[in-house]
C-alpha cells in the first residue's frame, strides 16, 4: 500500500489532503504523523517555488510592491494627510467663527490634539522616509516586506506560538512557516491591482462642510496573497500562555484594497492536518493556495467578469500543482 507521500508525489494531490483531513486529530497518531508532515513539507516546498516565481514575474512586469520604500513613503503621506486636514479645519473655523456647530468644534479639537502629537515626529519620519527612498531599492525577493522566508529562529518561534496557544498548529500551517514564511503581494499595477495607498486621493475628496462618504464597498477586490510573518503571529500571542487564541493570518480583501475591512483569522490550537481559511471561499488552507496560484496570486479576480485573464494566465503558467 502506497504511503500518503508516495500518492502525493504521483499526482493525487487533492485526494491525499482530503484523506488527511478525514483523519481529524487522528492524523497525529504515530501511524500517520510522519507521513502527513512529509506531505505537508512537500506541498509547501511547491508553494514556495510558486511564491518566488510569482514575485519574480510581477517584478518583471513592473509591479510596484508595497515594500520597505513604499511603506516608509506611505507613513509619511499619512502624516502629511493629517497635517493638511488639520489646516483645512483650522481655516474653515476662522472663516465661520461662531457659526461653527458643536460637531465641527469637536472635530477641530480632536484634530488640534492629533496635530500636536504628530508634529514632533513629522520631521523625524520625513528624514527616515527620505533616507529609505534614497537607498537602493532591494529586489522584492530580498525585501522582508515582500518575502520573509524562514530562518534559524523559525523553530523556536513556532514552539513559542504553540506554547501560547496551549497546543499545536495545523500541520499545513506549521509547514508553511517552516518552508515559505511571510509573503505579501500587496502593491499596485494598472491592471492587476489598481490600488492607491498614498492617501492623497482622500485629501482631494475631503470637505469640512460635508465630510466625504466612506468609499463604496466593491463587488470584488483582487485580494493579493498575503501571509503575515511568523513574528507578527507571535506578537499577537504576547502575554498568552496555554489558552485558545484567535490569530490574524492576513488582512482581508478589502483591507488589501485600502478600504476599511477585517482580517483572515485562525483559532488555535488546532491539531488537524489542515484548517478552514476564512476568506470568502471558506475552503481549506491548502485548497485556498491552489486557488490563489490558479489566479496568479490574486484570487479575488475570480469574482469579476472583467478579470485581466491574459495577464493572470501568464503569471500562473507553469506553477507547481499542490
């Protein structure tokens, strides 16, 4: 009788993971555990190959990753946005005097307080952002904001996270962090992910007399692949030990589109082979990865009739099956 790994390597990818999930927590029995972890490791080695290839292909087409440089620029633009908004409110109050209503006064006082807190750090952040932008931009695969692979601290961090949760991570998730690590395909591209992270559009839309309505919730968002680095998962568990944890694995599709949204969570401990990834597919994590790679790293396009199918096909071509 073939092992799970032999079946997986022979191409029975979906069937093997279905059988591992059917075992429930029994997958950790000595009869199955070593074989299951071997399948998970092989699956995530394939996932890492795909992730690295996608990053290289996106970089080749000029995709602007939300990397270390753009993150610094984004922090600076947010501070600039608050400065401009504060000036707008101050000007409005001076022009209207006593006619300013109580709500505008409250907003004005809040912005004055915020401005007082922001001003001392404005100069420092501006200097830091300029220094980062002046430095040579790292290739995406070398930038931890884009790709943060496992290192010598990974085993210790996984052990700490399991201790905080009072039990194990799913075999698939543990293998992801052992083989792949943190990944973010967030960024901007005129076709694949036309997102403005700068906040400058919000400045143009703001009016003190009539505050801008929140952006309409989109029918879909491209939902680029993101998995937070392991150290960020561990930080969420800081101070917890031995109890159930709800951990954020990634921002949700709306947050990735720079719209107020939520996040994708997992509840730990979880002793199964795999777990339900709580995006809109509500499928297993491994199957979520399959879908993600099928859509070139942007699974949200599945919901759009106007998906850039040729570009997505070029990105996904030749990726290894999971």
